C-alpha cells in the first residue's frame, strides 16, 4: 500500500477532531476511489472444537453400555420378583403387568438372540396374565 500525501500530523493529543463533519482524510490508499468492501464475517473456528467436545461427551465410554444394561437387567429382575410374589399370593396387579410390558418393549436391543428369546418368553407370559385380567395390550 502506498501513501500519497506528505502531511504530517501536528499533535497527538488533539481531541474532538474525529467527530467533525467535513474533515479531510489525510490517508488515502493508492488506486482506491471509494471505500473498500468489507468481507462478510465468518464464524470463529474455535466453536467447532466445542461442538466436537460436546459430541464426544454424549457418546460415553466403552463401559457405559454395559452399566446401562446392568441397570436395566436389575430393574427387570426386581419387577419379576414383585410379580412372582403376587402370583404366589394369587392376586396379580394389572398395573405391575402393564409396567413390565412397557419395560420389556424398551429393553430389547436385538444384540443377543438367547437373551431376546428369554425376553420373548417373559413377554408372552405377561400378555397371558394381562389377558386373564381382561386387558389386551397392543402388539
């Protein structure tokens, strides 16, 4: 960039000259007749790093799936124990059966065929008990 004028600024501490109208510009870039166009602003590249960090936190560790499966298995076994106690008394709660049916529909992962076969048997038994109570859940 080339500076065409030879004017020197006289004082550093002059105040109030920036806001005056009609002030003469001392600095003009060579070959520029009008104001230069400003490029559109682009997002900061640092924000993409934050998105990546948040995505990694959402994935979880390798043991997270195993812990989640353990929690679901324990919850299912507790529900089955409650229903077993109800069956021994001879009075099965329809609400417990409905809750177990909903739990069975959520718990399936279709990753282990042997486990899925056991869950299918439990689901069939729950549907039979619900049918005895006059409730027919949607398939």
